[in-house]
C-alpha cells in the first residue's frame, strides 16, 4: 500500500503519469479490503470465545461468508496479473524517475522493513496457499461432525482453485516468455539468408506476405525445454550461437549485438521477461537479438552425434557435438558443429536433445496408433 498510495500521490501531482496502476498492482485495494475484513471477523470470533469460555467456537458462518464469497476470487485475479506485473515492473525499473520513486519515496519507509517491491508483490500469492493450512487446522480441532464435513469440503474447494490457478499462471508465464522471444528472434528472408536465392524486388513483397515464420513461436502449447549459448564452427571462423530447444524443434540462431533491431526498433527498450534465463535477459538489455541461422530442425529429422576429442584437436575445438538435419527423404541438408564451454554443458545439451527426441517420437507414435483405431459405431446411426 505504501508503494501504491505513493504512486497515486505522485500522479496527482503530475509525476509518473504514464505508469499504469492496474498493470502494477491489479486489484490490490479490493484484495486488501476483503482480506482485512476476513481477518477482523475471524479474530473477533476468537476474542468472543476467549472472553466467554462457555460460547462455542463457531467458524462455519465466517468461512461460508468468505470462502464461498469473494476471498479466493480476488486472490485469483491478483495472482493471474502477477507475472505481467513483474514483467512490467522490470521494464519500469530501467527508468531514472521510476527508480527515484522506488528507492527514495518508498523503500526508505521503515514499514517496508528493507523489502523491495518485487518481494512485496508476491506476498498475496503466499497468502492464498496458506488458506488450506488454516482450514485444515480448524477441521482438526472441530468436534461437530456436520461442521467437519463442511470445512473439509471448503478446504478441497480452495485447494482445487489453487491447482487451477497454478496451471493458468504457468500458461501466462509461458505466453509472456514466448511473446518476448518473438521480439528478440529475427527471421531473415530467404534471399538474405542465402545468396544463391535470387528474387527480383517486384516479387519480394508477395513472398513476404505469404511468409508466416514469425508466427511459429505464437503457439501457446509449445514448450521451451532448454536454451543457451554455444560456439558454432564454420569453415573459416567461430560464431557465437544461441540455441533454443523446443518440444518439437531445435532453433539455431546467431547472436547480434547491434543496438538497432532488424526492422529499425531499438531492442534496448524491450521489457525483459523475468522468466527468461539471466544470460538472455542480460543479452537483451545490451540491445542484442538472435538472427535465425537456418530453418528450424524438427526433432524427428534431427540426428545427434558425439564428437570424439581426438577428431577436433587439430581445430582447437573442445566439448564438441554434431547436429545433422535430414529432410523427409533422409538426405542430410545441413550439418552444425557446436562447441560447449565445458564438458558438463555439452553432456547436458546432448541429454536434453536426446530426451526431447525420445518424448516427441513417443508422443507422435501414440497419436498414430490412436488414429488407426476406429471409434465404436454409434447406436444412433
């Protein structure tokens, strides 16, 4: 509330007017109001029981009012906005005026107890996960059978809402991550990638309109399994490469550190998603981006080979492995010799790729087998 009310005060004096209160704090005021009301009513019941030892400890009406009311729903709304809020905050913290607001106007307040805004924003998430523990303790101490059954059903309901929320939060987190990757990963046109392909200027626009490679990462169901920086060996030089292993293909990109992004926009202004690896976050803040080196390699067309150290000593390569891309006719159409920084990193990469291929193959074999199973004939036909 210190951070929120201070920001409101500054905005009333025409400072930080472009900062969106909802994106940062969501329904915090409503959440605070209903949480405080629950807490106050709860302790009043306890106080009444202590002062009148003969009065029964009746929590049923309180629990019914709040847990069948808006208590969990307000928490859910806040939690669903949490990932977006952290993402938005990370972007705002790069600004000098917002940094002054955080450090000088808020963090120095003794009520913050030296906690920063990211540490405080997560508190309502922790509160929600503690409600089942509270209900479980009340259930254990309840003597009435009907009351025990009611409290147990409430506990199950709250736990289910947390499980449902966890899935939604993971989905949103994955969505934010992929949206960031779409900003950072650049897909060059085929004539820029390979000089062998000549396309007259008059035809380039029609090809661009039919090219939807940028949308490959828009699928909400795709998962990023592993990523990291490797060295790619070419015939005359070594390239800094960044690899993205998804659950259905491998993407090899070249690292570019230019301030200007492909297309003209400044990448240093792109907000950095906190769920990305620290290495990639740092790289994005430096104004870097990743240019796709070649077409994505589907996992069912990827051949992984270990490279014996003896074979690459001449080229001063260590911790190397080979990735081979085959087309649908089992012809090798591309080969990539990659080098990890350490032997451990190399083993991790190879293990991750092998596991991804195995899971992908097993999943698609299951789909094929079920596709050939004819459904039972309907009695209505």
